[in-house]
C-alpha cells in the first residue's frame, strides 16, 4: 500500500458554490482508489455487527421473555456507554502517535473484543436462566450494551481515518465506500438467519431459547469482522505527525497538549449543533423502526403478538430479509451519491430523510409482506443518508487538530436521541394502546421533522 507521504497532490481552484475550504483542505492529497478501498474495507465486518443487532435484538429479547413495553430498557445502556466512550476515544486517539498510526491501534484492540462480545448475545437463552427471569434479562442487557459499545469502538477509527486523510473533493466518495462495504456486510448479516433456515438449521427453539439460526448468524458475523478489519489494519498507513501537520496546516506538537472536551464543545462549529438537531429527530425514527418493526409486522401480516409463535419468528426472519434488501438499495444508492457534488449535500440529506419517513409509515400500516419489502428500498436510501451525510458535512466543517474528538463528541448526537426515545417509549407505548405499529407512526413523524430541519444546517468552516 502506498504511503500517504508519497501520494501526489492535485490542486485546483474550487468553485465558489461549493462548501468553503481552507488552505489545509487544499493541501490534503488526492488519494489513490486502493487507499480509499483499504481504509473502508473493514466496514463490512463492523456493519455485520450493527445489522445483526438492529435486525435481531428485538427478536432475541422478546424470545427470552421481555415484555414489549420494556424494550426501551435494552436501548438505554448502549447509547449511554456510547456517549462516554466515543468522545474519550476521539480525544485520546487525537494524541496517539505510534508506529501503527493514531486510529489503527484502537481498531487493532477493538476488533477482537467486538468479536467476543458478539458471541455473548445469542447464547442468552442457553444458560438455563429461565424464560423472562431477571437474570436472563440482565445478561441480555449487558451483552447488548457491550456489543454496541465495542462495535462503536471499531467503527470510530474508520470515520476518523476519513476525516484525517481525505480531502473535501474525495469525501463524498470515501464516505460512500464506507457505506457500500458496510451495506455489503449488512446484506449478508441480515440474510444469514433466513439462509440458515433454508439449509436446515432450526428457526424455533424451546421457550426462552434463541434459535440456532440466530446463534450461527452471530458466530459467522464475528469471524468475518476479524478478517475484514485485519485487511484495513495491515494495509492502511496513516500519516506521521509531521506529514499530518503539513497537510492540515497545523503546528507539529512535540508534546501532547490536553484540551478538555468541554472546551472543544464551546468552540464547536455552528454545523455541529445544527446537525445535532437533525440527528435528534432522525435517530428516533430509526430507533423506533428497528425496535418495533418485527412486532408490527407480526401483528399486521402474521396475525400474532406471541413471541414464541412460528408466525412471530417468521416475522423476525422476514425483517432480516428486509434489512438485507434495504442494504442492497443503500449499496446501490452509494454509487449514485458518490458522484454527487459537495454543494448538493443539503438537498440529498433532506431527500434521504423523507424517503426514510415514507418507508416507515408503509411498513407500519401494510398487511402485505411484499409491500413492506419494497418499501424498505426507500429505507435503504434513508439509512445510507443518516450514516453518511451528517459526518461528511461535519468533517468538512472541521480543522484537523481535534478531528477525532469532535467526531467522538458528535456521536452524542447519535446516542442522545436513542436515550430520549427509550425513556419516551415507557410513557408513549401505553398511551398508544400498546401498539407497535403506532410506535412506528410516531417514528415516521419524527423523521419528517428531521427532514425539514436540514434547512437550518450551515456547512463549512
């Protein structure tokens, strides 16, 4: 892999209609495609972890005896830990300079631990805790929290590498390839329970136990996570401190200067706060979809609310197929978005959120599984947007000195909506008649507000 310091520079005057760049932006090199592919390849395994969590967590917890009204508890711990871990990881990786780089060491440690905790969750029902027992629920909550925390520790270096090494002209491409590889992994992860059922593994189990199809999906996902992250670890060469400082037009620091996260928050660019408003509403919409879609479809399409029934488990498998389908749509959309111009980002951000909202309302109301599947093509466009545009717009508004810290702090804008949504669900779910479809309709409204909120965002330094 070509060292960063040997990559040729391509400079040129930027049209005035595009987001404002500083001299530091212009000095960042134009990377060869093999470098961008290498720094994004590990997203295959990382997104397998997130996809398995998103598509199977509600199924697993309800299978072991969790009341739907209590699902919010299982979405509290992950974002709480994410709000703590991500800013600290960003802060300390900003000043981590080793022979392996500044972001790669965290991936080197995070990937094996993520693989281990991925294996914990599907075995929740295998230790004889008992259906609906407090011990089983605590074990599941801890496993979910650890899986989410370490998955985020794996994801963070990829985001920070893009901020550190990619110039503004290539940001759309780099962030798109992160998502393209990520959704490729998501397609496989989402389809695994369905495919494993087709090859003969049991898709039902004794009361309180997780089916073999889900267990093996997580085991396979953990193995692929290790392999794909290894490709990034051994093929990406980060800038050394002197090269990084030259490209970002900052002073070379012989001794790390500690800047408090609170000081960074006070100096955050305007777009940091404006994007956080959009994230608040859009992530509540996303969260209520992955939490309640399986139950909503089980009720509307398979006419059951019993988590131990074959119909409910069939809904769980179908949601996995839908997740794979939206991942295909998102992957294809990534190729389209990669060719868009930087000055079009706000338009595509709003477009993606409105597409997501439309998919949510269709899945909440339809009584046909194929219509639900088709609607998730729009969900794929929206999911790609939510996982790409905010970070692209934020990194184009930052200087290079505290890039990791700001990306870590911005993760609070992903975690806080999940906490708010979880707490709100304890009051909202009974208010809406204990109806999982109605919870998705609430998520639809939140997503619409998010799409309208994009108008307030000002990108640039």
